[in-house]
C-alpha cells in the first residue's frame, strides 16, 4: 500500500506528511519535484478510507498534512478519512481547469462527462490550501490558493542525446494529450512544408497517432508517453531541435503553465509557442523563444528555425540561461514552502 520513491530521490518519510495519488496514474514532475526538494513527504499509493487503514500504515501517528492530487478518484476518501482521524490539514493542487474544456475538444468526454471536473472541484472545496500553477488558477480558486509554479530539476535531464542523429537532421517535437489534437491540426500545412526538406523529421509524443496516416512514411514518428522515471530520458533521446505548442485561445488553455517551454530549454531546443497565457508572459519573442498566433506567424517562425541552425542554437541557449536562473528550485522555492510548510 505504501511506496517510497526510490533511487535516493526522497529521504525516508517522517510519517507526518503524505501525498495521495491515483494508483494507476503517473506521478508527474509537479508532485515529484517539490517532494524531492522539501523532503518529509510520503507517497501513498492506494485507497485508505478508514481509521484502521490509516493506523495500520502510520502506526497511529498523527498525520499533519495530506497533499492530494485532483486527478485521483480516491483522493476525497483519503482526505476525509485523514481529517476525521487526525484533524489533518488538506492541501490540493491544480494545474488545469477541467471545467472549462470545450465540448468539441477530444478531452471533453474524459474530463467533463466522466465527472473528473466535478470531482476535482470537490477536492478543492474540501482543501485548506491549493497549490495552483498559474495566476489564472489562483484567481479561479480564490483566497486559499497559493501560486506554486512548475519548474525543472536540471539533474533530472542529465541523459545522452541520440548518438545516430545526423548533423544536418532537424527534428520537430509536438507533445501533448488528447486535448491537443485539434491544435496540432491548426498548423498542419506548416508541418507538411517542414517535411519537404529531406533531413527534417517530426516526432509526435502523446495521443495523436491516429492522425499520422496523412504524413509521408518514415518522416513522422509517434512516441507514447513514458512514466516519470523514463520521461526525461526519452525526451533527451529524441533530441528535438524545435519544440512547438500551439494553443486555442480559450479559458481551458489560459490555465496552462509554461511547462513545455521549460522542458524545451532542458532539451536544448528552440521553442515556438502560442502568443497566449503563460507562454506570452514567460517568453521574450525572438530572444529565448518565439510566439505566434496566426497561421502565417507559425509558418514563418517554424520555417525560419528549420532553415537556420545558428538561430536555433542562439535562442535555445538563451532559453536555457533564463530557465536555469528563474525556473529551477531556487526561483520557486519560496512559493512551494509557503503552500506546503507555511
């Protein structure tokens, strides 16, 4: 029932604090990174919904705090049981606004019709504090929300690039879940133009594989997501030169953080993102990334990067410098400590 993160990434648990997570889910960087840096958090992988179950795991010791992810269907039971048994402080987190997912979005059925959006709001209503990844989400939750930005841990990206990559090869990476399928289609003409060059390739990571039949064989590669211990290893092995993140202009996407830009910096790749939300706030267009919001802008910026290796190197280095100084633990620690330790 209990699982401690291995490989020395988390100190032995204090049995004072606990993170509850879906047994079948993935422990994303948003949960793993603060746990690793702060220490004293224990990862609970299972349904603990009675006083006896809590006591059997924690030897009857008081649990001061429980941090429950809103993706987890069992989170409410765990939180309610902990509060009843120990008067525990409840901390939730939010990285997406499920309730605003448009009904034409492929993710709508999973997020809204399945009840996940409603369940996540119940988690936030029960919580004493909520860790929100963007100012938009802080405003949405209200007074109990703390801004806890996403960030990167550089040592987690210390893996080799693909050794058989050709010097003149240019790889474009587009990654995301089912909610991003329509946005991929919005730049399809540019993606096809990009592939006209003989040494250009596209890697699609995530849930878009059904769309790949429209592309030339051998030019587009589909990759499944990897579990957290292998995610950065996989992304480094792909070795993209350009990472793109188109977004529709709606509240569902306004809630999203700048995580794809942060990750592209760790991949030493140039980034083209939507002139929207947190990407627009974070990126200095033309210096440490590129912003676009029309088909013409997307086309001109992707194709300029595809043609100019020196431009890719210059902007990717600038992005790495900014991310290393502002978006690692030192830049966000005070926010997380205020939410989880304050």
